[in-house]
C-alpha cells in the first residue's frame, strides 16, 4: 500500500474486525476516521452486476465533479477492465479478502491521474456479501482536479490481501466452495495470495475460483 489513506483505512478495518473475517457495518464510526472521511465510501452489494454507492466522501465526489451516492460502482470502469474488476470483487465478497487496486483516471481532455483504492468486506446484521468499505485517493493534486471530471477509469494493478494469511473458506475445509463463482465469468487472470518466501512455497492447487499456494507462518 503506497498511500496513507489506504494504509490508515486498512489498519482501522483490521482493528475493528478482531478475530472475525470482517467487521459489522454498524462498527464503523466516522469520527474515528475523520481525517480520511472525504476519500472513503461504502458500497452495497445488490447483484453480480450492481454495487451501489451508499455513501461517498466529498473529496472523492469532487474528483468526479458529481455526487456518487446511488450510482453503480461498476459503471465507472472501462469496459476492457470490467470482467477483471468483477473477478476481483468475487474474492472480496465471497472470501472476505481485502483488495488494493491501482487505477488511472482520465478526463475528456485526456488529462490522467493515478489513484490507489482499497476495498474491504463488511457484514450487515451478521450477513456477509452485503457491504464494502473502501477508499480512493489520488497520487497528486493537479490544478484541474475538481474542474474537469474524471470520466474513465482503467486498472493498472490489482492485489489481494488475506488479513489472516489465508482465504476465509480455507478456515473451514468442509465448506470449501466447489461451484463456479457466482459472477459466471471465466477468470482472465489468476488471483494469488500475497507473495511469500521461496523457502515456504509448496505445491499450488486450485480451490474454487482461486489458485492457492501453501505457505505462510510456520510458528
């Protein structure tokens, strides 16, 4: 994670969840993240093709020169990247991973700006696959931001973080998914856990829609 906003939100979310795979939506206290509140947002999972902005910070909305509340998160992305974004979201909503996304925003004048975003799972009244907490912050603050709206987003990097060093479904092997993931997509990229040292790498195997490399802590 390169940006302070990303690191701060992840640290806050990780502290809230305790021993759980994800905290509750009601656990979020805006006052505790007031310094980054303008960059944060909450998404509601409606369906495999709809993630609606429930809340969106003022700085984030300012970058797009419009209110994002009520809009579909998927509508922001370039069509070439949409399938990759939906595949990544599968790991967040199904397996309760954290996702860090680097993306480039472009205006109608072809002005470009790099952003870093993070997506974190939330539960709502105990139910998974319901809400997502996120943030997006620019790498720079050019003079034109807030004047010329960001209109087109394209992905430059994608990474999954397993806070407990393994996907949620691996904590209960009896419930490991064998069905095809619910977005109905053929994966175009392989999603891997964070890199681990070569001495700890064992054979990789497929579970559900993910490639799993055995490893992690030995203590």
